[in-house]
């Protein structure tokens, strides 16, 4: 099922803004939290409320059963009928809560889908207006998306937890106002009569005994004054444990028995094949697939500008900013180690000369970029660098750019 | 029944408390220094012993074994005596435990910055110190078990179960992970190689978290939280279930540190599955802690001690939920090698261990000096500033983790990486790293305020070194009592309890480790993979000495963005001669497994002298001494022979002369190569050996004879 959902959301491209939004949500949550804490002067402390319910001293031998991995039913403690607030049994409560959680998750995923479509639509509109698409730092893949969703849910959960604790502990910041004894008694009575919905849910989830009944639960031993209660295992915890065990087994079966989920190597093959197909389709659609045979030396300002930028970024460490050479050879003279025509430069840059320390750039630069940086390098011919390295290689006639138009462009530079 | 009179030994507790505070502040300070160096690399002042690769292990060892370790001992020595109604069995052993442990820490403080390291995370200390650790640990265990056997309380409280499990498991982990062959005094090679070494290491590393940072602290929680809150423990049966489930399941989860590596798929999946199952047992401890405070939340509001404990337990709950999430393969693909992991461990370290230690100390010190806390205000200040410090530390690092992953895996539609230069993805993180420094500073400030507050407290009170107590002697009971449950019975049988814990924790380790070591098909061999040459071996030892593995992984995972960036993904068979493995766990710098042949020798030479000359903006430290210091190859013969003992197929008699000759020949070739690039470097310099190693990395599978043959 996860695979289906993932597939459904498989293309998250175009939602560049999502990480920013989530960051925003996240930090505003953080800020709100602090504002909340600071303004907590008169906050209401929701004491962990407890409802009377029948005591059940369940079996203690569950431990061995656990180690033997026996059936969950053996674990289950004697079911105790709960107090019937809102007239529901605890199983119904758990189902309801579980469904709510599922629903919420589904809603989040749904909202993501809507949001995605919206952004895609906007991008389309934008693309029609201007050809250049704004470059973005982040493009989300599906796994990244899931990572973000998980991360954010989890961070929010943690902050909620922290908030709850801070809310409780920050009460000491303010002097307690003692209500009149009578008023207190009335309030107490009201509280007992009408526990809040959350208190009831909390009580159901944990199957607490009421604090008044605590003495009945005290075990007859104490260690250095520490006593122990014999409370039931919190049902949500116990069932959560079962669920995690079942989930673990399913996970294992999914990979190793049924083979629905691909193992590492297979997943890698799939990823690579998909990417290759996508790339091929894209390049075909652009028709800018120049290579060392078809590349031409054409001087155009836009080409030179891009070439100059790339040169400053990737090449200057070894060849110096002005092409005068350093670790690598001088690129401004007429001596070439691996040929001085545009096709030769293209080949050298694309495949590299690993034996001599020139790396292959085909994984970093597109064919067009290699063409442009080659063009730029050829345009440096004849300039005088600051500290030219001695000539290396063979003397060659300088390469000539194509077309008179281009020559004029050079002249104007 | 006659009452027996005896005295509790508080002096030993006081010693451990002092050590906890001093080493805690030291460890945090070292951490802060390391964190600052990631923003300002020149902060190491170009001193070898201050470089990140050497002080990062010092930081982890100091906070884990010195701060938390002394915290464990302080809490155990205090609570154990009282829970058993007896004095520690031997004062002498207690003192040996204390001074021995401090000496071990001191030796770590000296040797780690000097570059003596085994490279295995949280087990970096070299073999003589490893032996000392084992001895001191056993001294503690013997003292504890003897105290338990001489107790005046029939049953063992849940805290004591945790102490026993801690003792027995850490002993097993430490001993098996430290199997290493000494080459000289302070140098050894791991007994295991490659994949097996990685599995054993992370079986250890993960369970160091489990049985050094978790189980003993759960024991402390079970003593100090009910004490501080004055409330009974919430559920006895929850204690039983979560104790046994926790120690049984925890041990299996180690492989989740090696997802998408060359570890066999089945072992990875086991790691994931048991991590998922671990949520509930871990949370059992959190529930029993938090629900013990039920009915005492009014006290929590007023008492800084309880506040520390509540945040500690919350942080515990959070990181034990996050851990299993990070163990899912798809999430791990994002988090692994990034700062997400660092954020995660600091929620555990600063939140759970730190805050619980602080709470415990604020409770213990006034109690032992029969006084009240000197300044409650300062304790509250400490609470708030450290809570804020944790948030400031963790949140930017979470963000750094996501950011870097997105940048790593982003492709351009033309099919190439959008950020082919790894450095671009690092520079993006510098603002986050700066915020992390701020968070760390806040946290450290809090700890210093605590030290001052505790010192003032102890000065205003009067210390009771030997506290009077009395209790009736224990009568011997044989066999099971009528109506006694099995667990109630084992609770008064310490030795069976110890043995049972041992059996329970051994199962997971054996099931995962034995097949990986014994079944050949788990590590398909590759014919073209050959042992390192002598010079490369020496270079590798320099790589280990400088702690390069703290920032550089050697494990290309089977993802498109990794194979595009680094090259062919790493295969299990490539590491068969790697004693120890050097896969790393964090990429502050790029992966180096396919580094061989990528850059010319001259590039490495310049880069090691000043990384910023080749990669402007790099945050890597400078290593100028590699260019000036001569390689110490005096142990070469011993190293080769040690490798032969470990099964590395060097020719018979290779260590006698031939190895040295080969080393010199290769060094001369590299020096000549450098000379071609106008670099004059004598062949006996350290940099030559390091270059030899770096140029060899990951190249074996590309050699022409490379026919990947799978062993039958």
C-alpha cells in the first residue's frame, strides 16, 4: 500500500517551496510555543484525571510468554469493564482514536497532493510567461518528501510533548492563588462530576486506577522506602507493542519472503534505469546533445559568459583564473598537450586525462556547458596571463571561430 | 529479629560526583571546541592534537565514559547500598574502581589527541587501555555482585536488575569488540576485517548506547524519580515486561547503523525490524517514569529536580521513537551520514543523560551534606538555559541534515548532479553550525552554574562520609515459596538473574554475527582485491591516526546520486583486508572510497598542506606536519606479520626486508611524480604514505583482471 501511495506521489518536482513552508510552519510553531509559555501566568493545569474502574490483578507470567513469542491473546490481561463515560467501551475508544489518527494522516497526504497540483499549475502559468525557470535549491523526490513528512510530524510531536511538560513545570513561575475553601470544594466537585473529554481519553488510554484507589494497588514491599503499584499495562502501550511486532514481521516478509520490496542492489538497478530513461527523454526533447564530433567553435556572448563562469568555478584552481596555468598547463599559448581545436578541448574536458590529473567532467557539466567552457578557453588564446606557465605540448595554429558575425562579437568584447 | 548496624559509604559517592561534574564540563568544552572548528577551521591553531579528527573522539569518549560513566557509578554506589541495606562489599574495590576509572579517562585525554586510536567509534582507545577498562569494569561488577550477595533485602528492586544487565552486557560488548592484535605498545589491528568488523563494531556501538547510556540510567531513574517525587513506582509489571523485552530486543538492532552498506541484506533487515519492535519496550521505561509522577505534578511545578527529570524522560521517549524511525530504510537513506544523526544523539545525550544526571546531582548533594540546595533560583536558571540549549543545538542540525541530503541527491534534468562539488553542500550548512555552537554554549553555561551551585551547597552543609543505618539480617530461604511467582523468585536469586540476562542478550548478537563471520557467501570475494602495499598500509595508519574517518566515509551506497558523485558502489569483497574497517558514520567531507586516481598526487599534496588552496571555503583542517614529519616505519615488519596472522596473504617471509624495499620503491615513485609537478618532497615524509593510500582507495575493482568471482 505504501508503494501505491509513494507511486501516487512519485513526482514531487516543482514543489521547491515546500521545505521553506515546512520550515516556516515549524519555526512559527516554535515561536508560538514560547509566546504561549511566557503568557502562561494563569494557565489551567489539567491534572491527570482518573476514573474509578475495576481492579484487575493480571497475570505476571507474561514475561516468559513474551520471550517465547507466544500469541498476543496470552498477553492480554483480564479485561476490566471500564466506567461508562459517554457510554463507550475502551475498545471502541481505541478504535476511534486510531481511526482519527489515520484520518489525520490521510488528510495531510491529501493536502499535500492538492498543494502539489496548485504549485504545478502556478509553475505552468509562469513558464508560459517567461522561458527561464527560476532555479531552485531544492527539488523533492518522493523519499525526500516522506523524510520531511516524517521529520516534521515527529518534531511537532516532540514539541507538543515538551510544551506539555513546560506548561506543567512553568506553573511555579507564578504565585498560586488559593481559592476559598468553599469555592474549592465546589470546583472539586464539579471536576469530579464532569471530567474533560481529554481527561477521559487519557484515562481510557492508560487504564489508570484513580489516585484514591491507589492504596489497594500498593504491593507489599518497599525498597529504601520506594513502593511499587500494580497498575495494568497501559493498553495503548501493550497493543502498540503487538502492532510493532506484527509490523516488523510484515516488513521482513515484504523484503525477504514475498519480495514485494526490492533489496538494495535491485532497487539501485531500478533507480538507475528510471533515471536513464528520464534523462534520455529530456535530452531528446532539448536537442542540445552536442558531442566531440559535432561541436563547433562559435563565438557568442552568451556562450562566452557561461563559459567564463564555469571556468572560474571549476578550472581556475589548476589553470589559474586567467588561464595562465598552475597545476595544469597554460591555456593561453599555442602549445597544446592534447590538441587545440574545439573538438580536442571538448574531448579532454569530457573524458579527462586521469593519468595526468585532469579529471573527467562529464558527470559535472552538460554537453552544452562543455562546449561553452571550451569556447571560452579558446577565446583566451593570445591573451597575456599574470604568471604564464612554460609551454607544454605541441605548437598548433590557433583555432578560428566560425562565421564573420561571431568575429564581430569578439571584437566588441 | 535482631537489628544489625552498619554504615553506608558516602565518601565514594562524593568522589564520583566530583568526577562527574569535572569531566562533564571538560567533555562539553571539548565538544564545543570541535563544533566551533566546523565553522572556524583555523581554531585548531594548526596543532595536530587539536584537530577535529582527534578531539571528536575525545569529546565522545569524555561525555560517554567520563561524564555519564562517573554519573552511573555515583548513582549506583549511592542507590545500591540503600536498596540492599548494606555497605558496599569492599571499600578497597570501590576505590580501585574510582581511581582506575579516572586513570583510564586521563589516559584517554592524553592518548586520543596524540593520535593513538583504533578508529572504532566509542572504542577508540588502544589495547592497553582496553585491558584496563575490562579490569576496572570487572572490579565494579565483582564489588556489586558481592554486595548483592551480602544484602539485607530479600528481593532485588528493578533498578538493580538494570545494574546487573548493564554490568554483564557491557563486559561482553567491550571484550568482543576489542579483539585486536597488538603490533606495538599503543598500536593494534582489529581481529575482524571489513564487513565483519563493521557488524561487530556497530553491535557494540549501538549497544553502548543501550547498555551504557540507557539501561544504567533507567536504573537510576527507577531510584531517583520515585525518591525525588515521593511517589510509588507506577507499575511493577510494566517494569518486568519492559526490562526483559528491552534487553532482549536492543541487542539485535545494531545493523541499523549499516543500512544500505555492504552488509548482507538479511542482517540489515533484522536491524530494522528489531528497531521497530524496540519502541514499546523503550517507552515502557518512559511511561513508568512519567506516570510515577501522577499525582505529583504540583511538585514538578515547584521542584527544579523533578523538572530536570521530566525533560530527561521526555527526551528519552523522543529519541527512542526517533531511533526506530531512522532505522527504516527509506528514512535512513536520508539521515545517514548527515547531521540528522548528530541531532538525534544529542537529544539523547544532552536531554536524557545530561538532564537526568543534573536532576540526580541536585537531589544527591544536599542530601549527602544534610542541607538544602544553595540556590534554587540558579537551579531553575540551569534548567531553562539547558532546555533552550538543547533546542538550539538540535533544531539547526535537523535542518542541516535535511538540507544537505536534498542537495546531495538533486539532479539536473540533463542527468547530472546539481551540486557535483561536495563543498557546495557543506558551505550551505555553516549558519546552522553556528547556531549549534550557540546551543552548546548555552548548555555548557548551565553546567558551569550547576558546578558552582553544588560547590556552594556542599560548603554550607556538613558531609556525612559514613551514614548510619540498621536493618535485620536476612534469613536464608531455600527453594520456591508457596504461591511465589517465577519472577518474584528470580528477583531474590542474583546469580540466576545475571545468567539469564546474559543468555537473553547473547541471542541477538549470536544470530547476527556468527553467520556473517562463518558463512562465506555473505561476503562474496573479488579476485582483483589485493592486500595493501607496505607504504599504503603505513598511509592507512596515518589516516587512522589523524582520525580522517570522523569526517570521511568509505562506503558508497547503492543510490544513483552516490554512484554519480563517487563511482561504483562499495562491495563487501573490497574490504576483506581492512583491519579495522573505515566506513565512517558521518560525511562532513565527501566519501573517499573511490578516491584513488581521482586527483593527481600534487593535488593531495597541496590539499593536505592547505585545503583552502584547492577547495576555497573548505572547513577541513590543515595538516602541514604531514609534509615535514618523517614516516615512522620502524614497526613495518611487525605490522606485516600481524596482518599475516590475521589472514592477509602477504608472501611468506615478506616482512624480512622485501616489505621495506617495496615501501621505499613506491615512496620514490610518488616523490618523483610530485617532482614532475614542481614539488620537492623527500620520499620518507608522511605525506607520501598518505598519498599512496588515498590513491589506492577503491581502485582494486577497476584493475583489468577484475573478474568478480563469487566464492562457492
